[in-house]
């Protein structure tokens, strides 16, 4: 299993109700072993320091002072998550670009002998809040978890997420009252983690993190223009950090 790869992503999003709204765009992300994060360092890639690209511990889970390994294990222990046996944890995430980063969702994936075991999906909204969803059986395409976190002002906090995990593919659908409201997927192509390929990503996707945030607000403007109902963000975030 590769310790680090660059992922060239196709991100697809389709809303079915109350009006149809579809968009697709290209992006890049990283998938790397949390046990070998120091090996990500390059002239243009920093770990816990400013660089053209960087990964910062404080951006993930809820304890900025701990290592990735400590974060994952303490989070699982705190919330009594029943972990299957594993020998590797891969983190799929968008890196910071020029010091700025925003991850709508990143995935902590445990593996045993090369086989995916479980997934912790860490979701962030544009208000600086986060919530996690623990997928105990990622091979079950019918696996559902209750939605309990505000991510869009154009959806109420109701329904269930349905997760699908395949090789280099993640699908997340939102089901409300047995009707599919949203279908999304991230389809990825692996390329080697090299300085040349990182520079190629910067040329193709300049200021990627800023663009992600810009596209989120652009799509929100289009939904507002289509008169999709608006839901105010709850005053308080969920009273729990993880749904399982």
C-alpha cells in the first residue's frame, strides 16, 4: 500500500428537490499514511509550517496538540468507537495552499492487510464547526447514518446519509423521508506523490483552497436565485462530536 499519493478528483453533486441542481468540478487532494506524515515534507510541502502546500495537525479532529495517531486513538476511545483490527490508517484530505485550507470532508480510513475496515468521515462547515460520522461497515452500500450537522443553509437537519466506498471512489447520498435529496461522489485517480506532480497540481488548480470556498458560495448564490428554501443555522452545534 502506497504511503502517499496525489488524487486527481472529479467531484459530482446533484440536488433533486425541490428543484434540480447539478454541478461537477475537478480538484486534487492527498491520501497518506498518518504513520508516515513526516515523509510528506518537500521543498514545496510543509508539515505544521507554511509552504506552497501544507498539512497542519490543528486542522483535524478536536485536539490540536496531538499527533495524527494520538488524535485518532483518543477520539475513538473518548466516544467508545468499536474499532476492528487494523494495521494502517490513511487520511484523504485537501491540503492547505499558501497557508489557507478548507476541507468540506476528509476521510480517516483504517485498513488491515490492504482491506478497508472502517471510515471516520470528518465534516466541516463554513462556520468553523465540525462533526464526524463513523462508518462501521463501509462495504455495505446500504449503511445509513442520521444527519445531525448543519452544512448548508439550503437543507434542514433531517434525513440520513448513505455512504458508498469503493477503490478511489466515495459516494454520499442524502435520503429524506425515503426520497433521495442529494447524490454526491468523489471519483479519484492516483498519481505519484512527487514535487513535479505537486507543481503540476498548483498550475492546474491555482489557489485551490480559495477556489473551493469560492465555489461553495457561488453554488449557494445559484440556489438562492432558484428560490430554494433557506434554513438558518442552529444557534448551537450538535451536542456530540460523532454520529455512529
